[in-house]
């Protein structure tokens, strides 16, 4: 892009030099000026396109950063849920063990008393 601006500047300087030197015709100076104007217009359009591309790139980078942040938050939430599930599973295992122990104790208690009652009936 700088080369386009530089070319238009060179063309304008050349046109001015030729005009001042008296070696150029009016039509060649006009042609040189038209060429310089076209080059300047192209350079301005290129600069506008570059600015637009930079804005789009900045917006994309911002969106990517937001997506990264959201992904990290989701990962953190998922990790918290996994930890909570693991804790709940451990508690369920503990309760299951407690229930089995209580069931066994209850079974021994009733098995022992019904065995005594039967022995008493026999005797």
C-alpha cells in the first residue's frame, strides 16, 4: 500500500518537474496528474479495506477470547459437578454400608430371639 502512495507521489513530482522544466506538454502533465489521482484513489481504497479487515480481525479475536473464557467457566462448572457427584457417590456408599450393617444386626437380633423362643417351646 505504501508503494501505491509512493508511486502516486513520484508521479506527481515527476509531473511537476516536467511542467516546471518546460519539457512536458499540457496533455502529458494532465495524464500524469490523472494517473497520480487514480493511484491515490486506489491507495485510499486499499487503506479503507485494510482498516475494515483489522476491525474484523479485532472482533474475531475478541469473540475467540470470550469463547475461551466461556469454555473455561464451563469446564470449571463441570469439574465442580463431577466433584459433587463423587461426594454424593461416596455418601451413598457409606449409607449402603450402614444399612447393610443395620440389616445384619437386626437379622442377628431376631434370629437369636426366635431361636430361644423355639428352644423354650420345646423344653
